[in-house]
C-alpha cells in the first residue's frame, strides 16, 4: 500500500517536471543553470575567507608589515568581489525569470485545467461535488505554486550548496567533515520526524477547513430557516463542533512547524561546538590530518571550517520548512492530475451544420448567412456528400437508457417529434422526463434503440452541430455574471441589441428588465440573486429564443412563473416556434394542455399518449393526474 | 486602531499564552545573540591554541546557552501556536455567533459567499498575522538591536559599515513593498473573480454545453487568467528584487570586513580586531540583514491582513436591525393578525415601496389565501408577521400586540412559516422534522408527517425516518422536500401558520389532503396560504388578491370570480372554461 503510494508520488513528481519542461522548454533549463551558478558561488567564499585568514596568520606570526601582504589580500578580495558580482547577476536574472516562470506556469496550468474541464462529459459534473472541483483551482493550485516556485528551487540550491560545502570540507579535513555529516544526519532525522508530523497535521487541517466550510455554507445558506425556527443556538453548537476540531488540527500542525526551527537552530550550534572541540582536540594532540589538500590541522583550517558548519546548518534550516509545502503540494498536484486524466467527452460525429441556399429543391452550401441551415453529410463508403435540410424532426425508436449499466432508466421509448408539433412529457419525479432530453442533446448516450434527427442517426452528428440546433431551457436556471444584455446574447453571440430586446419581449421579460436600475445594462450576479426565480426563468427563455433553434426543449421552464405571466410567455413562444418542434416538461398540467401529443411516463416507460382531450377520454393515469386523484411526485 | 481593539476581544482565554510568547521570544533572542559572542571567544581560544580545557570550558557554556535558547524557542513555538489557533477559533465563533443574530435585512446585505470567505480565508489571514505579531514582529526588531549592539561591541568602528548598508537595504525593501502592494491589492480581487467564474461554469455546465459555448468560455477564462498573470508577474518581479538586494548588502559587508578587517588586524597586530571578532562580525552581519528582511515581510503581510481584519470587523460590528424590546411580551394569546396602514421598503432609500398602505384584519383561526403575480409582494407581506422584517410605516399586530413588543423567540415560536426558498439540513429526516420541536417524541414526528402526507414516501425509504438527507436536500424530490418542510412547521403547533408557495411541487390531490388535515388537526390556528394555484386557496375563508404591493381585492373564491378581474384570469388560466371539468376538479379536491 505505502509502496504503491510512494510509486505514485514518484510518478507525480516526474510528470510534474515533464509538464514544467513542456511549458517552458528553454526558460526552465536557463533558470536551473542560474540556480546552480548562484548556489556554487555562494558556497565558495569560505575558500577565500580561509585564504585571507591564512595570510593574516602568516603575517602575524612572521611580523610582516601590511604593505608586504597587501597585494595578496587585494588579489583574493578582488577575485571574491568578481565572484560576488557574477553571483548577483545570476541572482537578479534567476529571480526575474522565476517570477515570469511561476506566473506563466500558473496561467498555463489554469488554462489547461479549465479547457479540459469544459470538455468533460456531463456525467463528470453529475458525479463530482461542485466544491471539490472548485478546490482544484483554489487550494490545489495554490499548494502547487508554493512547491514549484519556492520549495523546488530552494531544494536545488540547498543540495548544490551542501554538496559544494561538503567537497570543500573534505578538501580541508575529513575528520571534521565527518562530524558535520553526522550532525546533518541528526538534523535530517529531526526534520523527518517533526516536519513529517507537522505535514500530516497540515493535511488534516485542510480537511477540517473543508469540513468547517461545509457547515458554514449550509448554515449561512439556510440562515433564514434557522431564524424562522429559532434554531440559532443549535446552529452554533454544530458550528462549534467543527470549529473545535479545526482548532485541534491547526494547533497540532503549527505546534510542530513552530518548534522545528528552534530545534534545528540549536542542533546546529551543538554541531558547531562539536566541530570546535574536535578541531581543538586534533590540534592539541597533533593528530595527523586526513584530507585531500594535505594541509595539516591548524587555525587556518579550523576557523573557516566553523564558518562552513554554520553555512551548512543554515542550508538545512532553509530546506526543512519546505517539507510541509512539498507534501501538501504533491497531494494537490496528484488531485489536479487526476482531473486532467478524466476522459473528455468523445465526439465521433461527422455530420455538420452549414448555411445553405435552396434552388429548385436542391440545397447548396454557402458561406453567407441565409437563414436556411442544412446537414452536411459525407458518406464514407462512396465519398459523396449529401445535404439534408434542417427541419427539426426528432424521432426515438425503442430507446433504452441506463445511467449505470445495471439499472435501466428508460424502456422502449418511441416518439415522433415533427416540425410544428409540441410534445409534452408528464410524469412523476424519476419517471425519466429530463433523462429523455438528456439523450436528445447527447449529454448521455443511449444503450439501445435509435434516435434520428431529420432522418440522421444523431450519433453521426457532431455534438456541437447537434446542440446548436437545439434550444434548451433547463429546470435550474443558470445566469452568468454580466449584464442582462450579455446574458441574453449568450444564446447567439452575434445577435444585435435589437434582436436581444425582441427576444426579451417574446419571452415576456422586457417589462421587468425595463424597470431594473440600468435596464438591459444591469449587472447580474452569477446566481442572479438580484432577480426573482421567475425573472431568471424569463431571461433563460429569452436566451434560448435569441438562439432561434429549430427544436426547443423546455424543462420545467415556467415552473416559477405565475400562470398569468406564463400565458403571455406561451403566446410569445408559440409565435416563435411556429413550424418548429417543441418538447415541454411540466408538472403544471395547464402548461402542457395545448400540446399536440402528451406522453405520460411512469418508471421510464410511456404508459399513455395522445392529446389532452384524448387522454381525458381514456380515463387513465392522465385523467387521474388532471383531476388531482393521482400523486405526481 | 478600532479594528485591533475589536479583534482583541476575541483573544479571551488565550491571552495568557499570547502574552507569554513575546517574553519567551525575548529569552530566545538574547541567547541567540550571546551565542555568536561566545563562539568568538571559542574561536580565539582555538586560535590561541588555548588547550582542550579552555575549549571545553567555552564548549560547555555554549552547550548550556544553546539548550536554554532551545527551551525558550520551543516554548515560544507552543504558546504561539496555542494562542494564534485559539484566537482564530474564538474569532470564528464570534463571527458565526454574530451572523446568527442577524435579521433577514442583515443577511440580505452580505452575500452568503462573502460571509463564507470572511469566516474562512479572512480569519486564516488574521491568524497568520497574529502569529507574526507575537513572534516574528518581536523577534526581528529585537534581533536587529541585539545584533547591532553586539556588532559594535565586537567590531568597534568596523561596524560602521552597517550604518552605511542598513539604510540602503531599508529604503530598498520599503520601496519594493510600497510599489508591489497596490499591485497585489488590485490582483487579488481579480483572482477571486476568476475562481467565481470557474464556479459559475461548474454550476452552469449544462447551459454552456447546450449552447456549445465551451470555446467561448475557455477564451473568456483565458483572457481573465492572462490578465492576472500580467499583474502578478509584474508584482512578483518587483518583489524578486528583494533577494539580490539583500545579497548585495551581505556581499558588501563581507568584502569590507575582509579587506579593511585584515588590514586592521595586521597593522594593529590584533589589538583593534582579532580573528575571532572578525568571523563573528560576519555572523552578526548576516543576522542583522535577515532581521531587516523579516521586517519587510511582516510589513507586507500586515498590509494584506489589514484588509481581512477590516472585512471581519465589518461583520462583528453589524448591528442587527431587529432587536428584542426591553420588556418583551412573553406570550402570544391567539392567532389574530392586524395590518395597520403598513408600508414597507427593503431599503430606506428605495423609490417605490414594496407594500403600500396595507390595511388588513385577520381573525384567529381563519384560513386566508393569497394570490398574485410574480413580484406582487405576497411574500413581503407575510414576512412582516413573524417580524423577519420590520415595517417602514404603520404597524403589524398579532393577538392585539404590536409584533415589535414581543420577545422574538416567543413570537417566532407562535408564528410558523414555511419559506418559499426552503432548505433541509444534512441529517436524518427525523432530525430535520425535530427542528420544529426538539423534544418531540417519535409518535409526534410520525403524526405531523402523516398530516403533511410525507409518511408515505418516508416509509418507502430504505431507512425510514433515519434516512440521511444530504446537504441541500438533494436526495429528495422537490415535492417531498416541501412536505417535509410543512411537517417541520406543523410540529411547532403554532398559533399562526404561513405557507409561502409551499405546495407548488405537490400534486393537487396531496395539496388538498394536506389542507384538509390542517383544518382538522389545527382548527384554531390561523392559516395563511400563498399559492400560484387557485385550487390551493379556493376553500379558504377569504382570499386576498395582491397586485403591485397593494391589496386588489378580498373575498371568497365565488365572490372574486364574479368581481375580480385578476382572480378570474388566474383562475381560468388554470381551469378549463367548460364548466363540467371545473366542477370535476373542484369536487375531487374537496373530497
């Protein structure tokens, strides 16, 4: 289990690195080179420091005048200065490029996530919670940014510096080097235990933050109900429970991360003392030095060594806090990758929708806007292309459907929707009304049977073309942040203001829009919270009307509109939809009464069909519904 | 300043660790500053070949100091974690508590999304800032002062270099912070907006796909995201100057100490400066500069969280627009309701009143139906009865008392209201029903469910009354949800029951059954029923027709059919004109 997780983690890191290189194939290597330069240079000064000290020491011992040693000192200091110059240059460049790289990577990643998300099938959105999809963009991207922009470079710098320092140490004295290596093992061990614990608690904290957010969201959205029931105290108790759990987790996480620093800090002092003691012992007892330089142990070796041991400890201190962000960043990255790995909606359709002109009953494709649309149907068998006029004729033949293979929702649905007809679906919740519309626009694909649109198998039609030919007003109205005008224009992006206003008039929305503070230019919040439910529905209808589609699906589109207004809307829609196909779902029977055909559904089967009068005469289910003797829900 | 005082009230029981922390930090810093000094002595001992005894002497001192520093640091870490997390917990509690006291008008003022952000992200920012204040903000300046003093003590005139470098660094860091701050401030709201647009897309994916707007949305998102990239790249590039600036300062100090220092040592033969001091100077220089860096970070951090603090305090300071009177009436005698020249506006400054001069008298036990078009202020009218909003002019009386004289809890316990936008909470069905009365036994719960015609489908559910309702009630249908909400209200045994379009998703037969049950079970309760369907109000004692914030007509169904144009239109839009079918549906409903 943990083996597998480790493997996953490794895969995630590799994939992340691959992705970063794909985003910036030239910039990223540049940055890495600059990091290396900077890291190596910042490790080297101790050599020159040592040299200068050695010079001073000799001068002191031999009583040399400053003038004698000055050239040597100046030479070393100048070399050091130029090294510093190079390091500074690398640092400026690296930081500038890094800022560009980090923000660029974030933007590219966000774009990739979003465009991938837009391509995912409806099933994905139906089976994943909104909050968890949202957290990919907020928490997970944030934790990944932290890791990529700070932890990775820091890790790289530290590793290089540590290696460089180790090499220099070995150059001087292997004995004292061993003390430092021992010390760093202790530090790494502490970091792993304390830092690892802290990281685990931080992940736990994330979980409790989410839980608290869940409670808060529920209680705040239900705020009015809480007031009506005097339930404030109970709500507070529920909140406090989540709040206390969050406190526990946050306290533990911060406790470990807060104490890691002082521990490491002082371990480094202890190492320092050890180095000094060992150095002193070596000098005291004249122990032969073991080193690559062959230098004997002396002050000139011990003093810079002490400096290096501080530098070494400093590096470990800088790396250790990164443990948290790497653990959390990897968890976030894993989730983001899982989303990017979701299979996008497939589209094997090849029949497209084109503008056409009609001469003597023969359709010809054109680039101009003619108001006549045709299906362009290339036949693979013989390479010919035929054109079929878009009329809006939708037929189901023996259609079966199941969301899960083991539970069939629709059985043997057969229906004919001819242009000019209004077809209504009536039935209890769960009878399969909305599911049928989900099949027409191919949000879901059928299991068995056939659906034909203007005689063409809808599987052959490109999804974009198919959906463009359908206007859909959904049960749950969704408006987008933007003006009223923009929201109506969403139906057809090239619609003029006049066309949008005409659509609003048709939908009976014009009168209330006129009364909004800025009329058609009034900004709407995302959820249309400044409009009533009914007004949102009127706008949604206007939005569909401006698209001017040959087939319209209205799924409980007028459920929140009072019956008087509904009749106004109905008249407008009837005018708009003359000669087109309309599918209507409504539990209010007054909405569906004037349909050409009413299908009564029950548990995924059509149990009655006919006009309102025919169905009443049948004295079956519909009659019972109409007379109120039967339960709809 | 006021903001800080306000927030400080939430520290409460964590005051002790909060005040301990700075002192512990001071202890830690003192030892941290003394350690390099002792190290210098040690180096000199080593250098002077002072023998292992002398070295061990300093080694033990150092060890003791480092242990002391560790202890202080460790304790400071603990108290800091406890007080900052505890403070955040209290603050969350206080904000949530305040929200619970909000009236409907207060709730309307803040969007729910913004309240959630204030309770989570904003308070987290404040927690971070608090942690910084009691720990780092004490540590950094102290460190600076100590290191500075020690540098002068050790290095003497050599330390002058710091006087040259520090202003450069200070000004540089300040300038960077000053320039980047407005950029970040402008950037973050855009970032929030971007996330909101993601949420919108997730929520509205069916609309996006139906209109084939995937590419359009992706393009829109790309533009917004690109905008953010530009702002943040600019800000981060300026911010990225901090690191080289700091490095430059360290390098200058190093070069100065190495060149001038070595000359000093040799020319004075170690009198003005010895090798130990020499390397210690370097250590202090590093500490001084990193404290400065820390200070600039604190500066940036504080500016950010100041915004968050502001937003949280806004909630804490929000006064509820509806408050309990000083000597509240503790009992509602009966269910009579009187509207006396009532006018109502949601906002004081809005032009047209939502309700205009309403005069209405309802006897206890009466059943009143309310009919009216979308936006005719039906809901606004009834919301005044349980004092969800206060009237702008005139007064509303329940049982002869002005509603503003009652104890709020007493009033709302007597006036049960089933809201139009109703919600169930995550928990079992029984738990949800018991919102009406938490002491109700199983029998009572079942009884009200039977009255609301909810028992049938509950019994069919796998776990009956223990079936878990998901957040938002997503696993029950609209009609089932409405019936549960009615049952919940019935359990209160109220004097007045208001149903605001609460049976819209329930079929007419069940609707009739519920009304019949109410008539039998709670005959003395005043019932007010707002409905779209005329069949829901036909058998009411009186029907009020609302139009544009005024009462258009009052009467029985028969009277209104004869005299009122609006009622007739609504009625006939739902019932076929031919009389036999109308009769059929009416008689069936009454049966």
